[in-house]
C-alpha cells in the first residue's frame, strides 16, 4: 500500500495514454488540496482494485508502482474486478438459494477468484481447516481476522503468508469431488503452493466431467434410465439366465416401445443369434389407448381382452408381435427371428451389424435400381403376408422397413391383424397408400397407385377410381365379412389354435 503513495501526478501514467506533465507552479493551498485529492483517489482505488494488486505480493507491480500503462495489467485488473463482482453476485444467489434451509448448497466451486486471493471471504472460510496440520492437537483454529493479519510488528502474519496459504490449500482439497483421491493428509503438515493447488483443482474438475460422461454412458447402456424398476429386474433376469450376454445401448425409443441392442448368449434348447434386439413394450398405458381397436376386435384375442387388466393387455401386444413374426418367418419373409418373450419384453434377432441397426427405407437413400428391387420385394412380401400369413401389417411404411443385406426386412408387427379383422381392409388400404406414395416419390415408375396395389395384394377387384368410393366399397366388404365371421367364429378359432399353440400363461 505504501508504495502507491510514492506515485505522484507526474510519474503516474494515465491508463488511457501518456499523461501530460503539469507545468504550473502551485500554491501551498493547491498542494494541500491536491494531496487531499490524491488521498481520496487512493482510497477509491484501494476499494476498486483488489488488495493483491496493491500489495507487495501482487504479481502486477513493476518497479515502484502499479504499471497501469500496460494493457495487459489493466485488463487483468479489470478482469479481477469483474470476477469479484461475479463472486459477490454468486454469494447473494447462494444466500437466496439456501434461505433458512438447514441443508445448504455451496456455490463455492463456481467462484472465479481463488479464495486465497479473495480477501473478502478467506477469513470465514478456513475456520475448520487449520487444525488439520496437527491432527493430535485439536487446538483452536488459527483464523485470519477481518483486519487481514495476526501478530505484531515484525512477526505479522498475513493471510498471504506462504505457510498459512499452503495449509489452507491442502485443507481445501477436501472440497474436490469424492472420487478424487487426495489422501488423508493426516499426520502431515502439507503446504500446497497456489500453483499446485490450482493445477489439482483444474484436474479434479476435468476428472469430474469425464467421470460424469462415463457414468452417463454406463447408465444408458444398462438401460437404467429408460425402463422402470420392474422391467429392469426382468432384463436382469434374462441376462442372468445366460440367454443374453449383455444389454447394450438403446437403439430407439419409439411411441410404443424402447428397443435395445443386446449380445446374444446361449440357451439350452435353441440357438441365440450373436446380436439381438430387445423390444420393451412401454407400460405407460397412454401410449396404448389408441391401439385398442387393433386388438379388441381381433377375434384371436377377443375372449381374453375383456378379462384382462391393462398390464396384461400390454403383454398381449408383445405376444401378438411374437406370433406375427413367427408366422412371417414360416412364410420366409425377411423379418427378425423371435428368440423369446418374457412378459412385455420381446427378444429377437438384430437386423443390422455391430450394434448399428440397419437403416429404414426412409433413411437408406437407395439408388433408382435398388429402389426398384426394393419395390418388387415389398410387393411380393405384402402378398405373402396377406395370402400365406393371413396378415395385414397395419403400420407399413418406409419407417418400418429396414434395408439390410441388399433386401427389405419387415419389422414392427405388433399391431398387424388378420384381413378379416373388422378394419383389416382399411388398414391394408392405408399400407398400400404409404407404399405406393413412397416408391412413386423414389422414382420407381412401375409403382401402381394405392388402389391398384390394394387389388393386387388382396386379390379383390374394387373398380372405383376415386378414394371416397373405393373406401366405401372397402367398408361394405368389411361389414359383410364381419357378419360372416360372427357366423363362423367357431371354425376360425380352431384354425387359430393350431396355428399358434396354446395361449401364454402370465404370472404377475
Ligand atoms: P416407432 O413408434 O418408432 O414405430 P415402435 O415402438 O413401433 O417404434 P419398432 O418400430 O418395432 O418400435 O422399432 C423401433 C426402431 O427400433 C426401428 O425403427 C429400428 O430402428 C429398431 N429396431 C426394432 N427392431 C429391430 C431389430 N430386430 N433389429 C434392429 N433394429 C430394430
Ligand atoms: Mn415402428
């Protein structure tokens, strides 16, 4: 502080340029008032700029005064002032945030100024720390009082004292994240220089970020964030049984399900593919409300639907997908191969490679020739599905067809129904419209319009040339069919049993 006093108006360089020398002689009164002015200014400065800059320990002194002509120093001083204001604001926020709460959250780590540099707070901060340098002597902690030093005369020890500061730094390592191994330090009077402390602090922060990232990945990979505890337990059981080696990342979170990639394990009575897809049907019922119509009117599930609770209905979706996939597989349609069904979790083969799911037709960006091949394949699959599997996909679009190994694979068949379903033909019409529009847009000239496609797939011959009449005819057919089904439901049920075996028995 004293040194500043030596700076005179003549020698003090102006921060904004070189000050002009005063030329006039002045009276004693002027000198007096000038001194007063200087004193006032000094007082102001000592408030505005941090103590460190003005003290003899500060790094910003050159020669005998503050080197304010250096832009760098000025910038640093301003930055310091800015940081100080930031920290003051932070303290206010911390106070407001914590209020009267018994448990408080510290914003300490967000401060810009190292506490050791910050004369405002270092006193209160170290109350608990200094006993540490001598663990066997729990004497009163030596804190620095508000005035900034202890002792008298030559023996003054300020808070900037190397030993005091070093001890504070050592103790402050306690504030690092718990994962950061700092040792216990007990029995050692360890004094960390600021430079070392700062380096360690930086390291601890970057370590914390890194570990947060790793932690995130692990959680997603074990599917923890995405599924409820009951499902987690179920997944755990599947892995524990050895059927799956590992459950990896989430492949997709759709409207009705979450799909994970898993490494196949082994089962006694069947082969498990090396890469599996695990489709977890969402148990949040909202998602399924609008799907009632698919399953409620499906005669295969009619008897059971009315008696089931919502949780069981969701399992029926998974079961339905399994049955439909099995039918498709029998017919040789490229689709995931069923591995097992556990409650609302369906395990099947993974379409893709090295944990990367095959792109959907929407994403695949096929060339014209490939698009053409894909179109013919889709056409024949739709016919097969209808004729051989007695199914209508009911959600067929470029989003539910994957392009893998140079061919199209059908997925997502939980909502698929028999053509005799009360709305089966409407669903088929919608599928045809999606397929027709997609391949027309892809430039496949051979693509028929949706009505032609519908007739090709269904073998029906509806002649209307506009959508409204066409739909009216479809609905009339459905009505006729429904009456027919009602009359013959017993006969069809027999077919159902043979086809899919006994209904699954659920345990709660
Ligand atoms: P969405 O609501 O998005 O249609 P969904 O709940 O109906 O989803 P699916 O369509 O069966 O579920 O699957 C969603 C996504 O998961 C698919 O687009 C595909 O990328 C991926 N997927 C599903 N099954 C498999 C599988 N067997 N192999 C590879 N990827 C799969
Ligand atoms: Mn889908």
